[in-house]
C-alpha cells in the first residue's frame, strides 16, 4: 500500500517565527542603512528564496533601482548584492535567536506524524550558519554560549527550536546545491538523506509562494499554510485581534495566491495536515 512517507517542512513562518519576522526586519534594516526604503510588503514578496537571491530580487524592484541610481549615480551591480547580503546577515544574526519559538500546533502535529512513522525533513532559505542558530537544543545552546564567551561577546543568547520542543529528522539549506528555491534540489537532497525513493510519497509544507513552487517543481504533493505565514505577515496577537470579516478576507487572498502558485492543498493551520495526508494516501491507492 502506497502512503506518504515524508513531510518536508519549511522553517520561518511555517514551523517557527510566527509571521516570519526575523528576515523581514533584517532586510529593512540592511537597505535602510544605505538610504534605500523597502516596504514590508516588498521585502516579503520573494520570501523563501536563498537570502542572497532574495536580496537580488529586491534590487530588481523598480523603486529600489531608482533610489540606488539617485544615491550613487550608477546602476547597482552584483558587488552591491554581495555587500548588502553581508549587512543583512549582520542584522539577522544579531536577532535570529529571538525568532526560534515553534508556531502553535507544530510540536503536537509533528509528534503525531512521527509516531505514525512519517519522516520529517526540512528546507529553508537560511544558510547553514543561520540554521546553526535556529536549530540547537540545550546542548547546542551551551556550545554556542561558550563560543560567544570565548570571543568576548556576550549578547543575549537563547536556545533554538530543539530546546523548545521542535526537531526534524533532516535539515537541508541551499549551501552547496545548484540553487535554492524555487528550484527542487533541497527537496531531492532530503529524499536522498532520508531514503525516500518516490516523489509520490512526499509532502512539501510551507508558508511562502517560493515553498509552493519548490514543491511543484519537485513533483511532490504541495501544501500551503495560511496562519502564521509570511503571506499573511501578521503576528499572532495581530491575527487574534483582527475582526473576523477582515481576517477571513486576508486568509482567502492568501489561499488564492497559493492555489494559483500550484498548491495541491492549502490549510489554515498545521492541525489540518494529518487529515490532508489521509486524503492523499487514499488518492494514491
């Protein structure tokens, strides 16, 4: 009997960091530092891509290109992209540990899937060095803290997702692969690492359009999530305070974008994922 053997999760906005705020804040600060205004909506649009690719997409925005030309009397170059990526990483690393709290329902649902024998992989737009901050349990946290103290740097250090109860069986970053999202290579690497031979047995689960396209390009079952997502772009408190008619309107808009990007299913929250997997299992048999 065929069945789903593996769920490949995204991280920020899907598993941790409700609303996907860590990278957004860092993008805005990095561009603002050189006098360029990027709106939050613009910063969110390419979310899910490898971060240097994301920055390149932001530079391509007509408004950003125009601002750059006015400031520097020239067109931006790849050197500017690389320099901006360095600034972005500086701001992101300074705050990333504050954004490793699992989104409500994630720990419980992933635990349920693991008990059912489903392997949990993951892909991300973060680099390996960034994930070394996001991932650690208490042991990794202790090592990180010790390294910081040895370097004479003692900023606020907090444990990562594992220490807060969320772990995956595998984590693949864009480092060393031909490309990150929306290309499918991180999904294929997860399948290789976890010994999952068929795309029919894989679900990709994520909160961005890049996640959806990654899953579609890999040929796996693709599920988008709305609440807590980058596409919604709201904190949990903002979501809870929003009038129901406005919340439903925004959720419907996100759902439509994800289906138009090719999602097989779109759920409100991860609590619906086990039921979706049951439906898929029925379809493939």
